[in-house]
C-alpha cells in the first residue's frame, strides 16, 4: 500500500471513490455530477486544502479530504471527508491510513485533527478506536434556507 498527498489533478479518481464509498449504506448520498465536481474542487482546490490518498496496486482505495486551519493552539487539520472503499473496510486499512496521515501531519507541524461524523454510523466507532475523543462541550447547528 502506498499513502501519498493528492491534489486536484486526481479529481476523477476521487469522485469515483466518493461515489463508491458514500452512495451506499449507511450514508446513501445522491450526487449530481456537477455538484460532486464542485464539492471536490472546493475541498481539494484551495490554497489551504490538504488531501491524502491510499493506493493498492496503483488504484485509489481511500481518501482523506481536508483543510488546514490556523488556530490559537496551533494549526489544525479539518477532515471533511474520510473514506475507504466498502470492500476494503474492516481489515485495518483505514486505521493504518489514519496513522500515516497523523505522522505526515506531525512533520508539517499540525497539532490537531478535527472532524464531524454521525453517532449512529460505523465511522463513529472507527474514530473512537483510533484515538479521537468526542467533544461534548460543542454543538453542531444547521439551518435550512428555504
């Protein structure tokens, strides 16, 4: 397996992976091509974007799409999307990928990883098993504008 920083040049591979990971259970995301392209471009195409890919035999099998954010306690890496192909899940690849990302972030001087997920999905347990702590003092708000 090969883990490397990826850029917007890999957008087509990333879009295919995102559809494979998030179109099925438990997420069931429905993406229009133009909306997915815009979303990935926003995640990967900004000056503060930082994304990683994990490859098996030259094929992309997982991604971490995020951004660097300066904060009073240091620079944080905000993961917006983290996913491994469904057929490759539950065999340690995601945990290995996360450990390698952590090493790369430490070398860059990044002090924290921050992310959001839902409580009732397998990803919640994955993050707990990989050392992430739920911050109960924070609340997530959203407001539809329609």
